[in-house]
C-alpha cells in the first residue's frame, strides 16, 4: 500500500504585502525569503524560495497581519 506523505505549499499575494518580514522571521525552516522586487505600493514581499524546506506548518500565514501569505499541507502519494 502506498505511503501517504505531506508537502508544504505556500500562496503569496504580493499586492497585499506591506513588507514587515514577520513571515520570513517566523518561518521555522527558512522556506521563504524577501524578494528584491517591489509590489505596486513599493514594498518588498516574500517569495517561496525553498519549497523543499516547507513543512506546511502555516505559521507564516498566522503571523501575517495583512493576509498576504498562506501555508498549507498537501497530501502526496509515495509508491
Ligand atoms: S508553511 Fe511553515 S514552513 Fe512553510 S513557509 Fe510558512 S512558516 Fe515556513
Ligand atoms: S508577514 Fe505578510 S505583510 Fe509581512 S512581509 Fe510577510 S506577507 Fe508581507
């Protein structure tokens, strides 16, 4: 029988971001980093730069005051 595992996924809405960096500071695995790019309001926003490190714990979304990032777990099948 296939073993079920999970991988972390992160969704980022750059236009909602105010660049506070809480998400990057509180991510326990370093899966996200601040982009050098700016959104239309002139703020840097996070990017999902190390997907392999993400556990889908959701802490980034819990700390974001602007609902600009969400972390979740997705089930994957391993043969
Ligand atoms: S879901 Fe957790 S591990 Fe993934 S980027 Fe967010 S805080 Fe980091
Ligand atoms: S916590 Fe939210 S507002 Fe702050 S940098 Fe991260 S995505 Fe942007």
